[in-house]
């Protein structure tokens, strides 16, 4: 039997790249924002939503991860703070949401590849499956190859946008027109869908903690990497929307043709091709990074006897949960037929429910273990923490109710998400029936 190699760990610069792709991967997916909230609401939502939605999540993740930087991340935090039942809910919900999330990116890869070869759209399913299984193979090789690949793909994503910004400001002769920030006249369903677009482009900060034991000096590395990635994401988003608005492109054209159409207006077809190629790199990088995070969760749940034991099998050479990676890839392969808009709503809705348990765990551990060592502590007392978590809850429910009052397909997507959330209780009762010791 070949001997297992020493576990390799990634460093800060690779972790920044992996976090960037787990949370964002670039501005691809922001295109419908102008359609939903118009030019006056786009920048406003893009600045305000991350403050209300992301900052509380980031702070919560950093404090809990500094207390427990272990494989399984958020699942282990919730299980420790609230018990096995709620820990299972957290892991189950996150598993479900990540399947939905992963199903989006192979389709986006084909969309941007079709910019160069329109005929590829007819082979969408086979190409999606190629993305799924190439990424599975990369993840089986381990976190270091994923980190190196993310770093390389990150450079491919950023470079064309830097070129686009440089060319725009070099040739733009007039002043920069910034529409006055306002949501006046934006229908409530449109506001909800606009929030979903921004929230989806800024979620997943907790996902990056599931492999904490595979990160060199995890507490310090996460602190530096998370804040670095957050700044990169927000600056990139704001700059892209600002430049897009200056070109005068219509919201309908932007939603239909994406940011390559903006690049073509600025400097022609060649720049549009670079942006489209970056979109392909973005889709690959996001998929590989998100699969890295989700594949660790069923493994640790299987270790705790909450899922089938086969899911915790490690590859003999690479020490990766290869069975979990393969199972995730099979499920995602079956979901690639879903529409982008429906997937987005289900994704954010289920993710928000899991995130709420992390906020409750933060408060619970502050009350139960106030003196426990926390290398990073949010500088707020319990009343301040309660006020802080009201912000993302407010954004979440406004977006959810907006989807319910939207067009029919959005309502059904939201209903499906709620059914998916309810499935956790059914599966938990089956587990307790078969393994009564989990009830205690």
C-alpha cells in the first residue's frame, strides 16, 4: 500500500484567490441588476447591500473560525453551539444550497464560450459535464492544486477588466456621470430581485472555512485573506457598473449579451473577446473553489455518523475526500438543466437560512463561553451583536418577499427553496429513528 503524503497546506496569497472565487469570481452575474433597479438604484444597492449582508457575515465567520479553525467549519460551529440536530440542519442546508450554486457555473462557462463559437450552445449539456468532472479531478488532487489554479485563473479574470478600465478612462473625454442614488419608482418585486442579484454575487464567506486545517496559520491567514478578498470584490463590482453606465448601453442589451458587449463599445471586438474569455476562467475557478469547500462538509458529517460512512473515505495518496467529491459531482451533473434565475433564488434563500444558524451560534457562544480565547473578537457586546445580525436578516426577508410577489416562476423557485429547507427535518427524523442515540 503506498504511503500517504504529508498534508500540504496553502498560504495567504492562494487563500485570497480561493476566497475570491468562492465568494465572487468576478462581476459575471451582475448583468440583470440594471434591469431590476435601474441606473439610479444599481450603484446604491451595490454599495449598501454588501455592508448590510456581507460585513456581519464576515465578522461572524472570523470570530467563530478564530475559536474553532477546524475541518467542517460552520457545521462544527453550529453543532458545538446548538447541538447535533441544528448542526445537521446547517450541514444539510449548506449541502443543498451548494448543489444549486454549483449547477450555475458550468452553464455560465458555456455561455461565454459561445461568444467565440456560437454553435457550442447546442452542446451545452456535454460541455457542462466536462466542467463538472474536470473540476472533480482537480479537487481530488488536493487543496494546493486548487489554490494554484485559482491564483492563475484569478489573474485571467482581473487582467481584462483592468485593461477595460484603463482604456475607458484613457479615452473618455467627458465627465463621469454618477446617477443620483435612489430607489424611487422601483417596484417591490424588482427590488427583491435586485437584492437577490447582489446577494448572490457576495455570498459564501463561511464556505471558505471548511478546510481550515489545510491552511497554513489559519487564524491569521483567514483574517488577512478575507478582508483582502472583500475589498477586491467590492472595488471590482463598483468599477464595472460605473464604467458600464458611462457607455450608455441599455439594460436589456447588458442582460442579454453581458459585459463583453460593454467591452466592445469601449474598444472593439478584441476586448469583448478578452472579457468573454475571463468569464470562462471565472466559471471554472468558482466551480473548483466551491466544490473544494462543500466536499469537506459531508465528510465530517459522515465522521459524526450523520451521513453514510462511505462519504468520509480519504484518497490514499492525496488525502482528499474523493467519495464526497464524486457524489457532489454526480448530483450537480443532474441539475445542469435548471434555469439561471430559478437557481439564483433557491441558492440565496437556502444559504440565508444556514447563515442564520451561524449568527445564533455566535450569540450562544458569547453567552455560554464569554471567557474563551478568541484571537479575533467582534468589538460589540451581545446587544450590539443582536442589532448587527438584524441587518442581514432584513435584507434577506425583503429579497424573499420580493421574490414571492414577483412573476410566477420566481414564486415557484422560492417555494421550492422552502420545501428544500423543510427536508432537513424529515431527514433528521429518519436519522433519529434509525440511530436513536443522536436524539440526546
